């Protein structure tokens, strides 16, 4: 990834959304991780999470009174933990990224940013799993039916956007996504920089079919586990394992294409980093340090 560095990790997170969004739990994780780490109006967005998360969750599962009370209580504890323990880590991390970007990104620094971003995300998931196991363990048959109806809607929307369109349209969309993420940090890119993005995304392996296959496999296993939610010990173990799994449902083709695309992205971001003007680099560094300061400030609020 380039200066988009951190941005590239978000790009990968957005790609994973196509699989991760198949569980309400994963959607909650993404709200926290993408909105907060993406850095849009950090303080405002973060301070709205106590109502934004339940609002988002309601698209997937309407809670009854007891479930809502339990969820609100657990969410308050979660956000307190997140504010006090995770936001300082984000602030430190973004300062480290700013230091690396200021010097010019290298392959090792990009890999560090990717690995660190993944590690921070994994901590969020691990902390949230027990709460989601509790929530889904209390789900009624009607709630489960409604949940999977919503999944089916999402699957159809995904198919229409990522599979049932021409290859040219898909590659154009990928290029636009990369451009959007990078320009959020650098400001407007030059024609030469945009050409680098188009060239890089032309080398992507399109993965719509593989993502959908993995998504459907994950959902099928999720449904199977939910059917046994009355058997608490085995249910809790099985659902925790699924929520924590990284590659459930991925085919060999999926893994091959994903590895290829990671390499393409790495080279693209290195080229873009080398192409940055002094002004672009300075703007990105300033934003990173500003967001770092925001995270540290937020962590001190009660």
C-alpha cells in the first residue's frame, strides 16, 4: 500500500466486508473498525457509536426488550473498554505510520502496517465474541428467519454489484475505490498517479464469485450452529470458533487469487508512494498525526 498505507488496510477490510458482513457481529465490528480507523470526523463518529451500532444491528436482528437491555449493557462495557484500552494503541500506531510515511514507505513498512492493522482488528473481534454468542444464543426462531432473509438480500446486492456486471465495470470500480481511499489522505492525484492505479487494478484477479461462495458457505455453517443453540456448551464453542475463523469457506481458488492480489496491491502502493509530491506526503502525514491526536484525546474522555 502507499501512503494509502493504512488506507490500503481499510481497502482490504472493505473487501472482507463481503464475507464478514454475513454476521451481525461482524457488522458491528466493521462499524467500529472502519468508521473509527478510517478517520472520518473521528471524534464525532466515535461519540455516536452507542446509538449507531444498535441502529445498524436493527437491520439484521430486531431485539426484544430483554435482549435490548442486555445488548445495551454489554455495548456500554465494550465501548468503555475500547475507548480506554484500544484508542491509545490506535493513536500510537498512526504516529508510527506517519513516521514511516514521512521517510517513504518500503515493502517491510507496508507489511508492518498491514499486520498491525489486522492484529488490532483481531483484538476487537476476540473481545466481542462472548457478547455475540450470548445474543445469538437467545435468538428466537422468527429472529433467525429474519436474519437469514436479510443475508439473502445482501447476497443478491453483492451479486449484482460484483458478479453480474462486466469485467470492465468491475475493474473501473476497483480503481475508483483505490483512488478514493488514497485521495482522502493526499488530496487530488495527478493523471500519472491515476494511470498507475488503472494499470495496477488491471492486474487484479476479480474475486466476486469466490467471495460469494465463501460467504454462502459461512452462512450455511452459521445457520447449522444456530439450529443447536439450545445445547449451550456445544453451541457456544461452535459459534465462537466460527466467529474467530479467518478462512472458513475459502476455496483454493480464493486463496490463490487473494495472494496474487495482495502482491499486486503491494507493488501498486510502493509505486504510488514513490510518486507522491512533497505536498501530498506532507498532507497525509499531517492527517495521520491529527487523527492520532484525536484518538488520544478520545481515550481520556469518560
